C-alpha cells in the first residue's frame, strides 16, 4: 500500500487529532526527551499508533532539507482527492472560502492555510496550474492546518467561480487599484475571497469573474503585501463581520 510522509510536531499532532486512523507509524529522534516529544508520544500511544525511535540521520534522509524537528509520520495511502461539492453540500452556515490564484511558493501556501484555519474558512481553493500544491514544505509551514482545512484543486478557476456564484456565494477579489476599500465596502455573508500572488495579482479572467473588487488601504511606502498577510487582513475582517 502506498504511503506519504508528514513531519513536524504541529502537522503530526493535527493528524492524530483529526484522522488518527491514517497514521501508520511515527518515527522520532531517540535523543528527543523533552516535554513536547513526550506529549506527542503520549497522544500517539492513546491512539494505538506505532512509535519507532531512530537516529536523527535516518529522519534527515526521509525528509531531506526539511526542518522535521526530529519527528516524521508515515501515513496510509496518498492524500484523498477532495471535490468542492463535498465541502459545500455539508455546510450549515454561509460559505466562507479562500481562493488562491497563482500562489506558487509552498511557504506562502502553507501560511495561507494557517491563516485560513485561524479565521474559520470552510475551504481553500486553487487551480491545478500555476499553483504549488500541498508539498511537504507547504504542509510543514501550515503547522497542522493542511490537515484541518479542506484544500480543493480545480481545473478551471474561472468556471469554478461562476459555479460558486450560481450557489449565491459572492466572489470578492482583492486588487490594489480597486475603487472600494476593505473597510468601507459591503458584501453578503456567503463569500469567496480571491487573492493573487504578490506582484502579479489575479489573472485577468479571474478578475473579470469576480462580483466585486476591494483593496487593502496602504499607508506606507510599500505597494503590496505578501499574499498570506493580505489573506489574514481580509479574512479576519470578513470573520469580524460574520460575528
């Protein structure tokens, strides 16, 4: 049976909390005797997960170049393919979505997932092209959020946005040249927030498909924010209004 690896305390702890059946085994550096390691191992033992103490060099070989923090988990099978309808059809509250157009840096994606989790976003949507995907680096940077926030990839982003609009979900794009700003604009409760990569922004077709464009007021000398920072500003303002 195929397997995949995740690493770092946050990511593995989140997987143990939300999907312990998928964890085949946890490999941990035998020299780690600190409280953080003990807490993780205690949780794993309660879930009946196999624990393997090993040399740190073995972990380095399993996750080359990564800051694995001395712990790696082997999961059963590959990541499950998730469809947007699987998420939307189960919602009991107005949809609250984050759409990323052109985010190709895994650390930016991981940070966006972490922000999305903190803001209570129902799902993060990204196109299959011009998108980095859930790489090991993205999952590690997400600090567990890659296991808690549904991540949906779509073939045609503009078509997906039109489908969201058919479900009466308001599509709000962010653009520095927009007339309305984030704090004075209004939008309905069910929203999909669309952000593009820093510098390039959204693609034209994505922009044209949005119901509304807003900008984040900038008061200093910089013209734009990192996409994960911009996501945090927008999502938490939207969450504040949702109550």
